[in-house]
C-alpha cells in the first residue's frame, strides 16, 4: 500500500502536468487526495518542497538509465534506446520543462543542481563519444571541442521538444522526437557507424 508521501507526489505530478506548476496550490493537491492541508503539510511544508522532491526523483530515475548506457556493449543502439526511455521519462514529468524558466528563476537549489548536473552529463557523453571514436563508430573531432558542441545541441533539443509537441504538434509521438534528436549524431558517424545506425530496428530510414 502506498504511503501518504508517495500519494502526494503522484497527485502533485498529475496536477502539475495538467495545469502547470504555477497554477496548482497545496490546497488543490490536498483536495485531490481528499486529505486535510494539515496532513499534507506534515509531509511537505511548501509547494517548492514537492517540486524539489519530484525533480530529484526524476534525476534519480534518469541516472539509472545513464549508468546503463555507460556499461553498454553496443553503444549506438544503446544510445538510441536510452534516448527514447529518457524522453518517455521526461514526458512523465513534463511540467519541469514546461515551467523550466520559472523553475530556474525561482528555485535556487534546483538551478544549482541542474547546472552541475549538465556539467556531469556532458562528461558522461564525452566519455561515450570517445568510446564510439575508439570503436570507429564516430570520426575523430575535426576542430577543438566539436563533441562538446554536439552535446550542447543535443541538450538544447532535449530541453525544448516537449513544448513544441504540446504547442504545435500534439499528434507526433515520442519516437518522432527521439528520431529527430538522434539524427544530430548522423553527420559524425563513420561508414561503420552509419551502417550500424541503419541497422537499429527502431529507426525507419528510407
């Protein structure tokens, strides 16, 4: 049986995703659970505490996926699979990207952690890219920090696709956006890498 804290987080996540974080109050969360606000405040004194708990919950779940990628034998296939799983996970917590600017302005703890997290993610991806270079799936860099910039482009796309989907393209599924993101790596692949890319069963290349 789920404890009250878990139920609060689940209810808050549903409400934040549906109405936006800024439009949901602690009272609304308590009403959705049919508990008193005093009971809710016993677990979370502020709405910001709930937001932080959900943010760090998402980070923990995504950390597990990144760890799996670092230990993968087939880097290219695993990178695609992890990208799709990551986007599915991000969609479960979509309020974070929908309210991203507000969140970064208002919550110093999350902004500080996110800044350090992006630095760490960059290091993880640089390790993966170098491993793919060693496996002759990716070509060597042609100018300094080329793969640093590739990661940055991938990160920008990764932070913005949900707003595009919800605002302009609601009928596109998550795989569509995963394919768009994954295509950013194609120009950097070797002949061996492009062959492996085409063999990924998830992709429907012409």
